């Protein structure tokens, strides 16, 4: 399962998603610990982390970040994420190859019907997809847009992982194919049907919790 490119990539930053409705927000009562193996991404990483935290909050999760050598907290949901390639916004002087049709933007490991907690983002493919759109954008804004796009890709993979679902939704961050328009638009979120799946995976209350109500 992976987020894949659409056959036709939109390269206009000015067109965002027209759906401006507010998504329902779940109580961020669960912690998700993300163990991040990052490469060259210092300028874009804070924007990725902010976007992911915002999106996962709507799904009921607080995101905590750890390094590869940190000890896991068994009380929390855990995801191990690798950023593959150079996760920096391209400069106008970079020689960026055209993106190949069907190239993978991000993926998560599976074992049969089970989705495993190991994901990666293919930054080289993301750079190829976004380079035409980012060519005339100011450097500071470019880093923000690139990092936000990374956060949206990661939210897609965490959806598969946390809901334990190999299939996709028809729209929003849960859908199968992403375009430059999707990841660069001002609004790109989980749809209500996707948030319902997160709600359905909430752990049942313990007897002690029930008694305290």
C-alpha cells in the first residue's frame, strides 16, 4: 500500500482544494510516538512535524517524536519512520529528473492482512513531483510547503497503520493517489468517514475507567 502519483500532476500553487469545511475533531486522548530516522531535512522537518501533529490531533492522537535509539513507551502507539533521500526543497539550480508515472511517494510495511508500524517517505520522488510548482517560490515559503507536504504523506501512512487497513478512501488524506495540488493546497485533511475509522479503533475503556465515570 502506498501513496502514488496521479497520472497528470498539477503544477499550480494557486489552486487548492475547494472544500473548506471544518473536519470534526476527536479528543486527542491517545499518544502516538514516532521514531524518526531523518536524513538531510533540517529546514523542512519542523514543518512536517507541525502538519502531522495538526492532522493527527483531528484523529484523536497526540504526536511525540523520538530518535532511533530511544526506548519505546509500551503504553503508546508506536510508529517507526524513515525519510529516504534528500528531504529538502529543491533550489532553482538543482537538476531534478521528471517523476516517473506510478512512482511511490510513501509506503508502509505489511505482513499478510496486518499493517506493520514501519513507514518511509520517498523524498526523491516528492522532490521530482514538486519541483515544477516550487521553482518560483521564495526559499522560506518553499521549505514550509515541502515540509507540510511531507507531513501529509506521513499522515496517510499512519492512517493505514493505526486503523490497520490496506485499502483506501475515495477522497482526502485516506485516498490512494496524491497530486502536487493535494499536498500543496491550503486544505488537505482526513475526511469524516476516515475519522470515523479512527473512532472505531479507539481502545475500549477498562473497568477502572468505567467505574470512574
